[in-house]
């Protein structure tokens, strides 16, 4: 059944506009389901900015069709492939929302994700929030793995490891300003959420409810885990400006956190 556009909410303090940013590259087989999970949100006052990063499949045509049926969906097309981080920055620059959230082109949201998260942030005077999420396979079937959100996430804790699933995070742009990702090949989302917590001057708050679905498939999995060591070191040294000695210390702390602490946030369902 085609989507029928609903009447818009009036943009007020209680019903702020939420911008959802989705980088898109050759995700033709997933993007319709992803956008539908946005359209099915119980909270309706949103805009979806889809940045097509020079796809070679029919992704762009799919979005064009969806956009014609729902004026809240906007398509930005790149002439060259810039990468997901740059696409997110393009979306951030174009965003009109009071709040900014991210959803990659192969992931999904629970239908109450925006409503519950927004009301939670308003009730708790919260600038940065995130939620628990579960893994699904390429057929949208559960993989019986849950990543639990911490109830509270300080700058120091986020500095030691990235505890925010990018598809679950939301920040209050009207207070923190727009946050751009650094020009790094990896770990850009980590940098964004760390900066958001820094600007907030208080911990990010986690909703310990599964409100997002992270898709695992062949194209989404990194084949070079060892290569991430250098990316993590670069994050501390090049992005945050720590010395080589300090960066090495923080890298060791990262591994301690990653292998001994973070597994406590993972549940097998």
C-alpha cells in the first residue's frame, strides 16, 4: 500500500522538528524499508534528508518516488562519491530541525523511537540521548543480540570508547548547535557524539529500551579489525590532539574497555 501523507503537526516547543539524516550508497534493496520505518513513526513532525552519494544502482529513483508521495522526504544528490561522513555533514548543514538524528540506509527504527526519545529528552532536560538496539540480518530477522544503552554516559566514559550506536543517537541542535564530523576515514560518529556531550556539559542519557535495529550483512562488516587500531590511535592523536604517549595510553584504555567492560552491555536473546 502506498504511503499517504498525513497532516503536519504545528512546530511548537512541545512538537519540535526532528531532522533525520541518511547517507545513501547502493542500498536499493534496503532503503524502502528504512524510509518506511521513518514514515511509520508515531511522532510525525520530522524531515528526512537522504544524501545519495553517487549511487550506481536504483537507490536514487526509489527515493524520488518516495519523495513525491511525502514532502517531508528530501533528496540531495552528489556528483562524486564523498563517503558517509561527508554525507552526514551535508545533511547536518542542510538540517532545519531543532533536534538531529541519524539512520543509515540499511537500518530500521521502532515505530515509537522518535516519540519516546523526544519526550524522554524533554522530560529530563536532556541534550544528548541514545537507546538500546538489536541486531537484525539482511532479511530483517532478529539475530538474538542486544546492545544495552548505559543509563548515563559521561564525557570521560565516551572518551574511552564509543557507547552510542549512531542509529540510536539524537542531540538538541537548537541548544548545542550543528555538529560536523571530522575528516577521518573511521570513527567519525564517535567524534560527533563525544563533541555533543562536551558541548552539553552534562552526561548523555540512555533509554534502555530497544528502539532501533542495526542490520548486519556482508557489505556492512569490516574485514580488517586490526586496521581499526590505527584509526583509534589517530582519533586520539590527530582528532583530539593528544601526544603520542597519551594516545598510546588512551588506546590501551580503549582495549580494556572494549574487551572487559563493553561486553557487559551485550545480551544474547
